[in-house]
């Protein structure tokens, strides 16, 4: 029964994650509810072990239909990997607890800005080219990759928002780029968790298959319906993240 519950949660998480990020909003609480007495690091490691497959497949699917700006995104992914490792190491030294109360406010600002700027992410008009675009993308990878390793909630949505706001991508192209960067940060986290023995590989296999199936369905919808659909899902997911992180920070 436990395998069925977490696999279904992984399926839904893969669906949401492939469109705009935020799959952890579904899968992490499901793991904590199913295994309440398990060390949190093991549940986080198992979550990453499953979700990385969905983000990897989504990256592949997007790259076949969307023009990926590899000259900027590839080095950004490498920086993101290293930054995520740094964040994951730091969390073993100091607690990220102080971020818990700030996160809902940051997400609320992201949502308010997106709603106010109705044209945001509607058209794909990259602001930079060549080395300048790569440098800005690497900056995004460094900051959010570090955040993902150190704390994590909302990582995919932050990637999407910054690729739209700073680089001028539309929501569909930003989602495609975010999948690549999120895959890199997830791989770094898995490496660290696995080295410390915090991954339940026997659960990961079934969850990964479910996550990939959900990812394929979500990517298909995003590619079929385009940037307006992705923007709508982004607003819904960020709103849900605000409610969840506010509850965790102030009510629990």
C-alpha cells in the first residue's frame, strides 16, 4: 500500500513539475505522511531520486520541440550543479530555518509581479546573446542552485520566473530551460544524499517510473497548449506554494 500511495504522488508530482516546477509540493508531504517516523534526509533523498527522472525526460522532450539556448543553459547547468552541492553541504553546518518565514513573502512578490505584468512571458524575446546571456544564466543557476541544495521549496518556479524576467524568455521556453537546470541541481542533491545513505532505492524505482509517466503527460500538454497554458499553471502552483509555505512557517 505504501508503494502505491507514494507512486501515485510521484505521478502527479511529475505532471506538475514538467510544466512549471513545484512537484515537491505534492511528493514531499506524501512521503512525510506515509513514513512519519523516517529521518527527513532519507525522504528528501528518495524524493530527489524519483523526481530527477521526470525532469530529465521533460528536458529531453522539450529539447525536441523548443529551441534550447544551449550556449547559455549548458554552462548554467554546470554552475547550478556545483552551487547545489555547496548549498547541500552548508545545510549540514547551519539550519535553513530562518528562510522558512521569508519564503512565502518572496513567493507572494513573484505572484504579484506576474499578475501585474500581464505581458510577462507572453513573447519569446531573449534580451541578451552570446557570452552575456550565458553569464546571466549562470548567475541564475548559481543563486537558485545553491538555494535548492540548501532549502529547496519552489525551486522550479523560481527558475521559470527568473528566466522569464531576466532573460526575456516566454513561459514555455523558460519552463524548458528550468527543467535542465533543475535536473542539474537534483543530480547534485542525489549525489550527496546517496553518499550518506539517504536514498531508498527500492522505492525510487517504482516512483521514478510513475514520475516519468506524469512528466510525459505534463510536457505533452505544455507543448500542445503553449505559453499561455504554462503561465496559468505557474500562477496556480505559486499560489499553492504560498499557502503551503505560509502554513509551514506560521501555523504548524
